[in-house]
């Protein structure tokens, strides 16, 4: 399936070109790899308060009796643990999503979902990340920020969509998170204050082989 993403005018300028292909990244040689020039104000705000959101979500999950489930994942849910090498090397990965801290009635304070196939590909100074299949498929770019963290900006593809919605066009679809390495071959994307269901989403990323 051909997947194309749009990152809007600001991102197109920052990334030098916008196009399509078999991956969700929009350019191979970004002119600027500064996430601050791409992120919406709402996402900059979410990222600015990422740690407060993280602590509130994990505290709520523990208070609901999920302490053992959190501890079972080792350092995955420790906001202060991050190793050098924030961005996974290009390749095929297995990913799964955890949702922490329910927002509203009907959601659980801790949910773990099955693994799915995902990809990381090099796009010049940034890397692309996308879920390969399923009814909800995050796609986006990882921008370097420091040796121990990168910033993920993307959108959510839904259903049988072939083209991702432009980043910044629909706040309900926009995704913003912190990408870090937490073990030798384990990475995470922590998405603070997602629009629906939870206070924090964490995507665990491990090599497929």
C-alpha cells in the first residue's frame, strides 16, 4: 500500500519538499530539522508539560491498582530514564501501545494492546515512523532534539485511508510525543495528553527479529 503524509506548509518548508512514496516521510534531505518550526502551538504546549502529564497518568494508573502491571514493564514507564541513541535505526519493528490514566467515563486507567508491525526509515536528518497496518495507523517524523530524546510529530490514519491528513489540519488527528531509548533494543514514544481516552499513551518499539 502506498502511504503519503502531508505535513502542511510549515513542515514542507522545514523539510524542503513534500511528496509521496512507499513510506510516510515527506522528504529525504530536510533543510531544517527543528521540530519547533513544525509543531503546532497546541503540540508545543503538550510537549512542554510532558512530564507533568506522565506523572499524573502513572499516579492515576497506580491508584487504580495497576502498580504491578506498570512495574512489570521495567523502565518503560520511568519518565526520567533515557539512554543515548534516541531514534531506532532503520528497520522493521514490533510495537504496542499502552494507555495510562483514563479520561472520562468508560476508559480504563491501564490498557495494554497487542503488538503490531511498524517501520522506521531514515529521511535525511529526520526519521519516519509508521504503523504498517490496522484500523488506526500513526505516521510521522522523529526530529532530533538531544542525544537522549527526539520529538515525534505525526497524524493518525484511520480505516482504509490511503493518504494521511496533513499535520496541523485536524487537532484530533495530530500526534506529538517524546521518543527515547530505554534499554539496549527497546525504544518508546510517549504521547502526553492525547485527545481521547487516556492521559498518556506509550508506544513500545522493539526489533522484529
